[in-house]
């Protein structure tokens, strides 16, 4: 019997969403659903850090995200990711509990540009070390650039699609980590089902479109770069194992069918009749019957009684 056991790893907490909560929270002045979700995602990301009380490191080319952080009384240090590749020394769990990345400008009014995305991707080794040490990560909408926006992560969770503004529901996993759904805000990208299309199987769905719908917000508790990559590898191997097991079952059933078929023939016996004309002889026709008797049980000859 083939069994696969998913490996367990420690690390930081990650939340990814296709909502541009930083834009729709409007500076978090109104207590909107967007600001509630943003606050909850940051709280979850920070909760897995060695010291959750430390400030967060934000990456915002504008001021939408930083205004929210200030209004929510979350201490932070902001780096404009458009100016340069963030230095590796910034990603330090002794200084920051989590990092938060503003939404991509392609959402239609958000802050971070393609330069921001490219610079963060170059910094991915330092971000990986931060995650492996327990630092949390929150990444907002990738929007039209969702296939590259999340590229600073291993087993990149690339987004896709043009989601509607309403119909989102919180999953039981979302409830367990305290991340609510958001409705009535323009939304910008979905995520593939964990374990497919480059999304690591280590992620779980916190929010989706409808009860059986597409993933809108993903989260991963105690993640490391190794677990994200091995999660994708695990599901590939698990799928392969199922395929191989299926072939073995089909082969076994085929073998059993052939055995049963021969057994049925032996049990029933058979009668063969051949008839036809004979030319050039005194007889004008022939009629021949061949009778096959049932086989005796295996291990006994007919004369043994």
C-alpha cells in the first residue's frame, strides 16, 4: 500500500487577497468591510511572528495603505518599493512582525507600479528568509498584473480573472483565523484552487465567491519556503500515486475477469456442430457434433474418481 504523509514545517503566516482593501477602506476612516478585512489579515500575519507586537514593514508607493495603518493604530515603517530594491537588512523579525504590500496600480487607482512589483521580486530571497524566521506577509490585489504581482513568493500564487463586486462568503477556515469576507467593493483577481495552477497546496481558502465558488482570499499558517514548494510537490506526487494505484486496480480487475471467464467456460462445457456437403464421394453431406465436457477440479485427473 502506497502512503504519502505531508511534511510539517514552522514559519510565518501569509494572507493573499484579490480585494484592494487599501483603496476601498478610504484611509480606514469609515469602519468599512475593507478596513475590517485589512485589519484582520494583518493581525493574522503578525500573530505567527516571534514577537507579534513589533511594527509592520509596509511597501506603498502612495499613501492608501499607510493611512490605513495609521488609522488602525498599527505601528509601521514604510518603504517606497518604486525607488529601489529593498535592502535585505529590512527583512528582520527582530524589527518587524510582518510585511504588507499595497495593491497593484492596475486596480484602477491603487498605488504600487510594475516597478514596485519587479523590485520586490528581486528582494524575494530576503523575503523568504523573513518568512522562514516567522515573519508574516499580507499581499493585496495584483489586479491586471496578478500573474506577476505575487512573484516574490515561492510556488507563486498567481491570480487571475475579473471577479464581481458581490457574492463573497467567509469559509470555515476564514472564520477560524478571523478574516471576514468583503462585498460591494470592486474586486480584481481570483486565485486558483490550492494545489493547482502554481498555487501551493499549503494554502487554504479563507474567502470565496459563493458556497462552491472560486477562491478570493488565501491564507497559510506556519509557512516556510520549503513547505510552500513541498506542498505543490506533495500534491503532484499524490496525484501520481492515485494514477498508479488506479492502473493496478484496473489490471487486477482485468486479470480477475479473464480468470472468471475461463471458469465459466469450464463450468458450462460446450457443443460445436459442423455440417456441409461432400463432393465426389458416395455420401452427399456430413454433420458433425463435438461435445466438450466440464473440466474436473484442479489437481484431480478424470480416472481418480
